[in-house]
C-alpha cells in the first residue's frame, strides 16, 4: 500500500513547488500626466487597469481654475474605472518649490485632497523622495525637477505616517505606497535612503514603490534586486518604469531600444512574487521642449514599437 502511495505523494510534492520562471500575477497600469491620454483610441486596446498621476502636495490650496487643479480634475474624470494612484511632490507655486512642509501642513493638505477626490484610494505620500532637486531653465520658463527632501528620509517617513493619520481621521480605507524610491545608475545611495527611512517608518510599510528606470533601460536587474532586498518585505509596486525613447546624451532617440527595454521591464516584473503592480511611464509622447521621452505613441498619434510590446505583455532578455 505504501509503495503504491509513494508516486502519488511525490507528484503532490512537485506540484507544491513553484516552477522557476513561471508567470507571476501583477496588475499593469500607466503613469501619465496627460488627461486626454485615456481618450486616445490607442489607449483602451492596451487593456491597462490602473493609472498613476503626480500632483503637488498643496494642489487643493490653489485656486479652482489653476492649471494644476484643472489638470488633476480632468485626469481623474477621464480615467474612468481605472484603479487610481496619486503621488504627491513639491509645491508648484513659484517661490515655494523648495519648501518642505511640516507634518501639520502636509496633513491638512492631504485631508483636503482626500475630501475632494473620494475615488482615489491609493496614495503615494512623496514622489521619488530620494531624487535631489534642481532648477531647469531660466526666467519665467524655469521649473524644478526632483524633490527637496532627497537628504531627509525622516521627513519622508513623517509624510507616510501623516497620510495614514489623514486616512484614519476621514474614515477612509487607503492603500499607501510608503516610499517611492528611484533606483538611479548607482543604487547604493538609494539603498541607504531606504534603510534610513526604515528607522522612522512606523508601522512597517505594507507597500513600497520602486522606479527602476536604470535597470530597465540598461538591461539589468541588479538595482531592482538590491532595492527588493533593502525593503525586506511587503508588496512592491513598480510605480514608474518604462522604455526611454530619448533622454540626454545617454539615451539618444531610439524607439527600437525603448521597445527592447520594455521587454526587459516585463521580465523584471515577473521575476519576484513581491512585485504586484507595474506602472508604465508613459503613454503620451514628450512635449517638443522636453529632453525626456518615454511615450508609447508618436507626436502624430501613431504607434511606436513599444506600444505592441505593452499590448502583448511581451517579456524579453535583460541583457544587451
């Protein structure tokens, strides 16, 4: 009897062990700042189910007709049934771009946002907290990229805790992406930021956000693996990633290279069971004055090669 049962028990044991490389389930979405993207006839065929938007933390302190408030409202309206994630960043008000809000100020601003947008249940307290701020352009056309808390992981943890407080105060069930971290070419400082953040983040984060552009576009996995190890446990959402079509001298214009990077992106996304979401940046092409372009479509509205990669969810090698 025991000899007859042995093959059956061995079969059960094999079924219980995950097969290396088997598909891992994750939700695929878009991170895009253009409200009209959802209305483009090429958007729906991609079958995306989640969407992410970045807005200043004090957006609800602005006049109702201000560009940031109008764009946010249009984006939420056009997104329709997408699972919405909103990520906050520095103020866009001239003269306040480098202002670091205290906890009370931040909490008040987030409560105003939550009251205004009950459809949003996922919040990222601060976008790319570790990316240092710099001024781009001059005169009236100057603007800031990066964040003023890039050397202050304690303040990033404060915003995480303040967001939890705001959601509880309004009896709102929120999913909070505790920290949005940019991998960067040299990942060591990013890993250090995570470790410092963990000294102050209470309770231990349930969801982390990683922007792994450097891995995806350099056809590597080492930075993502380093950040997965540093965050230790909990879900990981790749809240910004994608194939760079052009970006400075490092990435000259090449839709074909971007498509290959998108294939690597899908390979990374299914490489670890902790990765539960993937937000591709972005659908729309860059504005003519922008040095960064990761769009899935061309300015004339036609498809780029990356569009087909995303449509098919086609994974590919992470080596050149």
